[in-house]
């Protein structure tokens, strides 16, 4: 199981938006067994996912995972059948008034215990889930410490504003403090860096974004895309273009959160979703969620046909189809619509790494 900690000491930077929408994307479009663990007692992720029953609730709250009760709670969860249609589990924030732990004033010994309970709980959830996404509260207290100490991957949504960018060092100091030597953290690939969020096309933000891309590209997630062109003699050529993952500020994103819908199901979300899914796909690739490939015979056949048609480029083309949902990205195969669909639906049965074989 991969565990993504979404943290930033600032509020209102898009942590909850990323946690909930990325989880919906993974569960609904890729059938990845995903959980959102809402460690923020404001419960914004919980409220969003409750609106239209987008996830099914664990029979306990997130803070129970930081207490000795975690064992009873997780075994209760394991005794219930897992939802398969949209495999999205919500471990909700405590209800108002039930958040009785004083998170900031915990002593060292209690903090060590909380981290250890949470860690054991993650071990127990390992065979139930492929991916756990932890949404955290803004204050750097023991809840985000538990998340950072126990994650495999970490990401910081950040606004391209002067006061945020000058705080990057302190985000990294905290990350390094808790993840260096942490047992689960993927030391080589676990740092997903900064995710510019709520990006606006103001002169300052454009300049800040360009500077970041130029001087600190290693802190950003690259998005690779295949560009397919068909020549006059029907030959196709595939080139690659690269940009960086970021999320623009868009009214439709705030509306999706407010109304409790995946972005792609909102009316007028085409343009926004077109951009957002590229960022989500790139993050998903970097998370490298592992599960067994189970392609159906039709999917295997469609894949083989694509291999035959495009011996050189079939991986890039299937990857591009998974990224874009656009049948035009698979020239020649589009005639047989069913085959194209089989390749698209393959996302539900095989991990992205299948395309690297
Ligand atoms: N990219 C975006 N464009 C527009 N509104 C956004 C975007 N990301 C988040 N929001 C909205 O901004 C507010 C704060 O975002 P949120 O994800 O809750 O931040 P955080 O969890 O970091 O406090 C919410 O109302 C949310 O719906
Ligand atoms: Mg939040």
C-alpha cells in the first residue's frame, strides 16, 4: 500500500481539494482500492465525500487510529465486505466535540505512542488497500507528524505567493526531520515535492512559476505527454512534450468541492478537467501504486492489436489514451471502437507499470 501525506502548515492552499479529488480519480477511474484518512478535525474532506455518498465510511474515526483502539477498529473494518464498484473508503474526521486529544500539547512519550499506533494501523490496512491519502490540518502538530512519519510519499500543495515560497525551507525541514530513517518512506522517489495550487495568471505568479521551473525543477512533478501526428501517407509519428504538474484556480473546482462531485462530473468542467487529469495522472505514475495485473482476454487482444499496429509506439500511445481518454490518441485503432474501449477499461485491471514492460 502506498501512503500519500498531503501537508502544508498553511490553510486554504488546496490540500483537501487534492486529497478528495485525487482519491476519486484513483478509485473511480482506475479502480484502485483507495482510502482518504481525514486527520483534520475541521472535517472538510469528510463533509465533501459525505455530500453524495462518494465514499463508504469506516465504522470509526481517524483519531481512533492514533489510540490503542486502532486494533479493534481495523478488525471491525476487515470483517465487512469491501465495496468494489467504487472502492473508496473514508476514515472520517471525528464528529464535532469528539476531538478530545489536545494535539499540540502532547508530551513526547504520547506522541511516540500515537505514531506507533498509527503505524501499526497502516500495517493492518495494507492488505485491504492499494493507496491511502492522508489529508491533514494546517498546524504542524502531532497529526501531521504521524502522517509524515508513516507515509511512503509526501506532497506539499503550495500557492505561488511570496510568503508561501519563502516558507519552502521550513516545509522541507519538517519533512526531512520525520522521513529520514522513517521505515516506510520511499527515500528515492517518495518526495513528490511542491504542487503549485490555486495558480492564477497574474504577472507575479507567472514569474514565480517560471522561476521555480527553471531553478528548482527537481521540486516539481513533470508531466510527460505523447503528441501524435498523422502524416499524409498515414504514417504516424509520436513526439513527447513535457510540462509541470500544477492546479489552476478555477470556479468549477470550488463548486465541485462545495457540491460534492468529482470535477469531471460537473457541467462546464471540460477545460478544467482536461488540465487537472494530467496532473493527477502524473502523480499517480509517481506513486507507482502496485497491484496484480488482471487484464481480460478482450483487453489482452486489444493491447496485442495496438502492439501490431504501432510496434514502436504502442506503450506511449496506450499511456496517452489512459491519460487523455481521447480516442484520437490511438490512430488506426479507433475504427474498432470496442477495442479502444477495451484498452481504456484496462486501467481498471492493470497498473500503469504494465506499460513499462
Ligand atoms: N484549484 C482551486 N480552484 C478554486 N478553488 C479551489 C481550488 N482548490 C481548492 N479550492 C477551494 O478553496 C478553498 C480551500 O481549499 P482547501 O482544499 O479546503 O484547502 P486546505 O485543505 O489546504 O485548507 C475550498 O473552498 C476549496 O473548494
Ligand atoms: Mg483542508
